[in-house]
C-alpha cells in the first residue's frame, strides 16, 4: 500500500505532506518517525514528508525534545479514544499531557487535534455532535498554552469554524476537500464516502465553504487522505464470510492524494472561491507551519482547465475508478479488492488538471 | 423473495400484517392490491394481510370507494418523492389529493405517511432534519381532515413524538423495533443498519423509548421490515463491477419479520417497558385499525425467556446470519448474496423466544 500511494502525493500536485501517525502500530516515538520518514522518502524522493508522533502516555518531554532535534518531526497528533481509525490507544483527557504540551510549546512543535469526543449513547454523544462537544477542549488548551501552535484537523461544522475564528493566531484549522463537497446524505448508505469526522448538515458545509471563500489565513488544506483497500470500505460475504460481514463495519476514510490539487481547484471553483486557491492549498498552511518557500525549494504548479483549447485532456481529468499497483493488476477481481483503492469522486470528471 | 419472507410473518409471532405498496411497480389500484393479497395469502394462509395503495396522481375518489368495497384494502401510503426505496413516483404536495383524502375519510381508510420531506442541500434539507421539517404537513392534514385516521409511520425523532402527541385521537404513530435500538453511530459505516428514515441522535432514541414506556395508546409497532438481498445492502466489486459499486449506494432497509415478536420483547425489556409489550405490539395498533380480536380470530402467543429452566433454547434464540430459501441453499456464495437476506441483529442472542 505504501509503495502505491507515496508517489501519489507528487502526482496530486503536492510537494510537502504532513504525515499522520495512526498506523498499526502507531508512530509513537522519534526513532519510529525517522524510520518511517526514510521509507517514505525512498518511495517518493521528491516529496518532503513532515512527520508527526501519536500522542500517548509513552510520550515524554524528553522525547519531544528528541523529536525536534531529529529535524523530521513537526508535530504531535491527538486522537480521542476510539473515534477514528486506528485510534484505540488515543486519549480522552488532556491534563496528563500538559508537561508534553509545555515541551512542545518550547520546542515549536505543532499539536494536531482530531477534534471529536468519543461517542457515548448514554450521555447523548454521537458522531453528529462529537466535534461540537470537543470545542471546549480546544479553548481550554489554547488558554493554557497560548503560544503552542494547535491545528483543529478536518473541521466539519459551523461550530468548529466559529470556535477557531475566536482563537488567537496560534490556532489553525484544516478543512478537507471532501468535506467541502459532502453532506450526511452523501455517506448515508454510501460507505465509499464515509469518513470520520462524518460530513454533516448542508448548513455546516456552507460554513466551511464560506470560511475558505473568505480567504481566512488560519483555515487551510489538510487532505486527511486515507487509503483503505476496497475490501475494507465495502466488505463482502464472498470475501470475508457472512459472520464477519454482519458484525464488522466499513473502514472510515476518503482517498484524495493522487487528485488532490485538481480536486481542490474543481471544488473551490464550484462555490466561487477559485481566487483563494493558492492560500487554501499552499501559502496559509505553509505560513502556519513556518515553511518558507525559498527555504524548502518549492516550485510552482500550473493548473489548466480541462478541454480549454487543448486536445486529449478530458480522459486525463477523469478520476480513475481505482488505483492499484502495476504488480497487482493481473490479480482476480476478488483478490484485487484487498489491495486496490477507490478514490473520492471515482469516475467523475474534474474541470481542472495539472499542466505537464 | 416473496415465497421466502411471506411465511416469516407467522414465524415472527405476528398474525396480522399491514402490507406496504412500494413495490416495483407500486401497488397503485385496487385490482393490483387484490391480486397481491391473493398471492401473499397463498404463500402464508394463516396470516391476515391488510393491503394498502400507493398514493399517486392515478388515485381517484372512485378508486378509494372501490378499494374499500374490496374488503382487503385498509389504507393508502404516501411517500415523499425520492426519500425512500422505490418511491420515485411519490408526492411532494398534498393539496392535489384533498378529494382523495375526503373519500378516504368517508370510507374509513387510513392514511399512512412516510413523514419526510425530500432532501435538498441548497435548502438545508438532509436525511437528519427531513422528518422534523415534515411535521407541519402532518398538522395541516390533520386540521383539514380531523376525522381521517392518519399514521405517521416509523417515527425517529423527539420532534415527531411531540407532534403526534399534540394531535387528536385520529392520529397514530408507528415506531419500529430497530429505531428503538439504533442511533446514527450504528449505521455510520454499517450499511446493514442503514434504513430510511435514518436512526438519529441518542436523545431521539430516548424519546421513542419514553413514549413506549409511557404506554401511550397512539404509539405502536410498525416493523417497516424490508427484505433486501445482501448484494443490495453491501454491493461488491466482484459481483457488480467496480464502476457500479463506486456510483451506487446500499439499499435502505432493515429486516425483522422472522424475529419480530421476540425482538420487540427483548428490546422493550432492555429499557424497562416489558409491561407495555402487549399494547405496543398488538392492542394499540389493532384498536387504531379497528380490528377487534374476536372478529379476526386472533389467538394469543406465549413468549418465554431463553434458558429459563428449559433446555436447548439458546440456539433457537440466536438470530440467524441470513435467511435463504431452501431451494437456494446450495448456490455458490457470490450468487447466494443476490437472494439471501441478513436480518437485524444477525448473530445476536435474544433473551426471549416464542414458546411452541
């Protein structure tokens, strides 16, 4: 899977990728991050990978300082227990991590928050209000560590947009392209569009679009691109057996890496925010992460409208139905599903493509 | 499919079934209903089937009187356009049907409402607020036809419970067993639990449970049991092809017919409403539909707690992973999925069973 998707970052028009640590097992210390960084860099030598650590009780202030010194770790990601894929070892309370956050603030590492509280039916908490109920934690952390850079990742609600706006300059917010497009209706009965946080009400989507259209510099692209094999997104009785299918669910996640920049362009144009594209996909995030363009050797990418006077571009702009490593293309259909990845908007035509 | 599931009504402990008309094509006139009634009665001679017609522009006051005279049609079901399975020919405005409703009121037929307005992202309408936004239509219809018996079917929200309570004695409300159990978290990424109306917030489920626990006589069982083949609930690339799978969704519906009475008993006990079981599953609905027990020759059903002093009952109380017609059991797995039906709570053990 890694060899299939690592090169997709560049293919999608992106030169710098922030790598989330929720692998199995998670990337929870510097040595693991350095090793993971080396393997990704080998697969995609022209992409700069910024690594993160998984927040867990094994993380210490000393480890934070070691991470900073490594030169490849840029932040620490926090997952609430059980609310997202591979986050079983995540956290519910933050107080115990205050010494770690203190060290992060001093070292200049970023705290990336998966901003949802765990579902609890008896307490009235479900995937629909889990983000809104998290926001008090964001405010509390920001108040306790005003100089710590915090990013509320993959925000999905009007409430989250409002909360981040109310914070100071050290608090940023990522918005995925798929959350700029989806609402709850799009994943109800459609597991390929199912991700966490789930896409919410039309009014929430309107708030996400509005803040991007406003060009607010603390709201920027975070793809949250998640490559799950089709068999995990849509388990079948033939592949998994009837008992497994009836008891387990579909993996949460939407995959956008290979089409990321054309997709963002297509979507921002759809709601009249094309003039905010560079800020959303590049400069706002780079500024927040303190990545200067000159320093990082970033080159510009040119996008062109599909079919605008050029020939043979339509096919290139059609999103593939699935990605599969060339070595696996000859596999039988059922086996293929265990390795191929269906991207967001599979089969759709995007209005923009990256110019060669 | 019909020959598999028609006998399940009796197997589930039920003697009278109200049959919804949303087939392909829909049952939209008396002749079709009489024919459908005959075929169901042949498959399950001991079950009494009450038929309904599909509300559409072809329905006239004369047809209503003909339906009533048939002796097998008890009501008319309304589907908002596009909001539920096979409801493409449904309706959005009710005014045009006032002459039909007038005839129904006079003839004593029941109006069954699928109480959701169609989703419309631009107007802020999605599957989560579609029921609450429908309630003004319920109040309007009730005010216009105070003697017309109306049932708000498969209510899922606190708002719907409140709205029905505020109406007079001619307005009833069904609540499915699965909506007494599920919340949005249970169908997020789990297509087998996906149905319409979708299960909503924990607070909504609490309101549904509370009104059953209260023993309110206008709130009663409507199973909304929908038998979709597994391949429709969980389409696979191997069976349907990659292009189909990426563009289509999973069928909406939960199947409970074969386990209905034990399931209701199990669930009502789980929230302390076992003493309201008879009202919920039998007397309240029969009274609303004006079915006297003596007149219909209904016999009582005895339930027993699983494992309570008896031997060998545990296996019988386990919900099967799937139902398939004996003629199809030898089919290969992939082909089987096109005909077998996975029930709600497949593989779980219910605490109650029907005594032989």
